[in-house]
C-alpha cells in the first residue's frame, strides 16, 4: 500500500517516536474522547499504541500515520490492513486536531481513506467506538458506518 495516497488534500506520512510530542499535543486537545476512554493519554501510551498489534498481525500491516497540512498535524490514524479478515481494514484510532473539527475535514479524510482502500480491493472497514461517547459515535454514523456489534465497545462497519 502506498499510504501517501490515503488523502488527496493532506500530506500523509508514517508517525514514529520523533512525533510523540505533536501526537500528545493533539490528543490532549480531545478531552471529550478521554472522558469516555481512560486512561488519559500519556507519551508512553502513544509509544505503546505505535507498537501495538492485533493477534497474528505484523508491522507490515500496520500504518500509524499522520495527516499534515504543511508541518501541522491535522489528524492521525492507526490503520491495520487485512484485519480481522483479508478483505477488511481496521481503524484502531482516528483523532483530529480540535482546530480542524466541525469543518468537514475529518469526514473528507475518512472518505479519501475508504476510497483508496476500496481501490486496493478491501470490502469493508471496521472500527470500535467507546460506549457512551456521543461525539465519536455521531461522527462515524455521519460517515455511513453502522453498528455490527455492541459489548465493551460499539463495533462499526462501512461496506466499501
């Protein structure tokens, strides 16, 4: 996958240990998210997320990526390809800078990501939403994801 093609409007690049400070700043802006998803973000938890993999997955399937406007981090995403099945991509996390929220930016990024994944042959995108987080839940519903299961998290899906 050429992750640079995940957005038509933003520069997309892999995030690494050198980006922890800017990821932390963006994450701390999103206090509503952390009211429903504890514990609150730390620099250590960001590094753990960068390294976390689902069972039977390798780092070649993981894309911890940032969407940049010039050198400003607009959003970041933890994307796992071919999980939980070969034709499904999984968004483990998508977080927008508060400065770019409520302007259609996040929806545009998600449309571009899903369009590119579809061009690669993926049939669905899955993600989990924290129960009780109305902001996240509304965002994903607005972007045509639907609930496929509810337990600790609300599992949602978009058929591409």
